[in-house]
């Protein structure tokens, strides 16, 4: 089993302007699938971001498909639930 942490750089571009949460004070937004293991992993990452980076962090439980889509579209900053290649095998 592999667990990957994926943060998309916490920078998104909307309407031609770059929005850097570190400069604007926006929290780091992490999505997760509401499984016990992912809830725990996401809370650990949240604690590290808040303590070591002094940044606010928000967690949002979503469905599996929404998790991938929201990070890919830049709506959220990251996720910790990428169990590849077995996550959707079968």
C-alpha cells in the first residue's frame, strides 16, 4: 500500500491573477474521502501545516471522484488519499 501526499502548490490562477494563499492569508484546503484512515491522515497533515508552517488549514470530506476533480481543477489545494494503483482497481 502506498499513500501519497499531493499538494498542488497551494497557488491557483483565476481571472488572470495568481492567488497565493500565503500572501493573501487564505487557508490551505485539503479534501479527503470520509474513510477512517483518510480522516486520520488528513488531520495529521492539517496539524503539521498549522504548527510547522503557521498556516490555517481546512479539511473537506468529499466523494472519491470529487476529491480528484477538485484538486485537478484547482478548487482545493491537496489530498492525502492516493492509494495507487489499487484505489480503483478491479
